[in-house]
C-alpha cells in the first residue's frame, strides 16, 4: 500500500481522478456539506452553468440542451449525495471537520484499489460526485454533446443519516423523465429497488448508585471488544458479520449471571447505519474474582472466534484493571439486569428474507451507537424492510420487549424513508441491459437491494420518473476498510456517457 504519487497512474478519465482528489480535501460529514456545496457551485458557475439551491441546501447544476427546436427534449437527472460517513480507527488522529482524506493505492491480483489511511474513504458518494463534475467539464469543453437532452446534475445533503436531502427536496429539482443515481456500489449490478428504513433513538431511564463500604472490595475493569470488520447495515447485513455491541451485551449478560458484576458505563459504535466494530464497558467485579473473570473471558473469546471463523478473523476481547479510577458509581441491580436482558434479546441482523427473492434480505435491524450517561442509556436503531408491515412489525416487537421489562423508556429522533418498489420492465432498465451488453459483451445484473437509496423519495415526489442506480465498485462502505476499484470507475464512465446518448 502506498500514497498516490501521480494521479495519472489511476488512468482515464483524468478529470474524474482530479475531481476525486479535490473532493477528498474538502470536509463533508453529514450536515456539514457547506464547503463541498460551495466548491460545486463555484466550479459550475465558472463554466457558465446555472445552479439552484433549495431550502434544505441541495444543489442542482443545469446543463441545458443546445437544441432550440420546439420538439420535446428528454430531461435526465444525474444524482449523487455530498455527505460521507466519517469513521476512523481508534489509533488514528483525524478531524473530519478540517483534515483531508489521505487516500492510498494498492493492488490485489493485478487490480488497483484506492483506500484511505485509517479512515473511511468517502468514495460513497465522492466517486459519484467526481463523475458528475467530470461530465460537466467535458460537456462545457464540447468533448461530449447531448444536443437533444436537458441534463441536471443533482447533489443532495444528509443521505447518510436519514436522507433528509431527498425527503425534503424541492420538487422543482426533480422535473425530468429519468433519474440516474450514482450511489450503487457494484459496477456489474444496477439497482432498481431498495428497502424502506426507520431510524430512531431509544432512551432508557437508569438509576445510578454510589458505592459505600463495599468499595474497598471491588475492582474497576474495562472490557473491550474490537477488531471487527463492521460494514454497511444494509448491503453487508446478509454477510453474517457480528455487531460489537451485541457481542459485548452477551458477554456482560453471562458475566452478570456468573459473577454478579456492577455496570458503570457502556459505549460502542459510531454510526447508526454502520455495523459496530468496537465497544467497551466499565464494570466492577470482586477483587477475589479477577482471575476467574479473566479465564471466563478468554474462553468466551475463543468460542466467539470459533463461531465466526471464516467471517471475522481479528476479533479481540480484552479486560484491564483501571488504575486511579474515581467514578465509583453503578447502575442499580434491577436496572442493570433488565437492561442486559433487553440488549441480549434485541434482534440484530437479517430478520426475514424476501418471499420472491430468497437470497435478498427483506427485513433487518442494526443497533448502535450506544452510550451511557448519569441517569440513562441511549442507543440508536436502524430498521430496514421492503414493506411497511415488516418495518413496523420488528419495531412493535422491540416495544413489547421494553414494556415487558418494566423500564421507563422513550423513542425520539425518528427518521423514516419509504421503499422503492422495483420495476423490472421499465424502459430505463431494459435500455441499461442492452447498453451494458453492447459495451462489455456481458449481461448486467438488475436487482433490488436491502440498503436504502434516495431514489425511493425521488419516486415518491415524482411518480413519473423512471430511475436506476449505478456506480463503481466500492467494498467496505461505512468502515475504515472502504475501498474503490479503480478500473470500475472507467467502466461506469463509459457506460454512462453511452447510456445518456441512448436514453435521450
């Protein structure tokens, strides 16, 4: 793995890699898209193109047809989102509000890939933006001509946390016949459907107690689960990857049954749509039990590693004594027992599979981040489903679990997105199949995905739109293992520029 010395070694089109490099230098965490939006605006207006910004701060660049005839012109929208999931390894110092993404190049089986140094790469959806901007530049310089087509380049906000940009978009920005979304993550899979999503936070009231006389007989320790692959809670949920919060919850439940621990704090995860890679808890145990707890933990770790053999190769579970610890408080025994029961029983991963596509996850749940405060525990949940019935069934079961516990709780920060029903015989999907076959001599896989896409909201706002999602190959999105396949960028570019001509 090495730093990219010269963008030319990434190949053509050079404009895409030039823009991608510039995008990597611009902070663009969710709800912090101001700088990247300003960059797009200045770039477009320098080329003489009009821009429009709606109330929620989506930006559109208008590339009008050069054909002034009265004949009806095709209107095509090409869309990506401006924000990225900001995740870093614990040993990396990186401030996503100001530090550039440092991307590196490596090869596997003679295939070039780009990844980042200890952080998420942001190819989701930075690669899509770079393709849009390269298209804009080449149209302006007359290297590409779509004389009978009005093209709008649409860049949305907040896709990675509830999709507010798509949900609350000004409908005027969606005036068109077709929409091509650049947020798909496999060059030989085009997407025409996606799952609905429900995000929210659960707050559980907890009673905290201060130690008295027994303090001298108890030892504070930190238990850590780390080294997991993590990944995207939609497109990776079927891979069987564990969630670090769920592993820690199971371990704490077992320790509590065997040794009667006292829970001081709990935290884990970084993003609600990401499978949690790390988690940790601070607990008090009896001084006399340290060796036994350590042996139990080693045995549990061995069992977990064996259980996920072939899926996870680097699971680490450790414990350490905490010196100079001063917060000798813990959650009440009753609250702690009920909380651990809830976390252990809470569904995670695929909940059901699609009735017509048996290899497609229909409904799933992800948990995280989780955090403890003085008087409550909070955790975020992400439900996905291809039906509103499935979405709310799993939510109702969690509600039942919370009510059975007798704990005081509340739900808040609700964000809900619709499903995008697949249309397998639309003009846009059939033309995409034919174009791909013509260019590459192979059949393209047209399918629906369990991950959420903004296309669902676009279709809701403009039911007449025909939509498709395409994009270069990205693996490990929403994690520090995120990587972009270099050759796939050229393939998607060649497809897009040909497809636009045929679609118009």
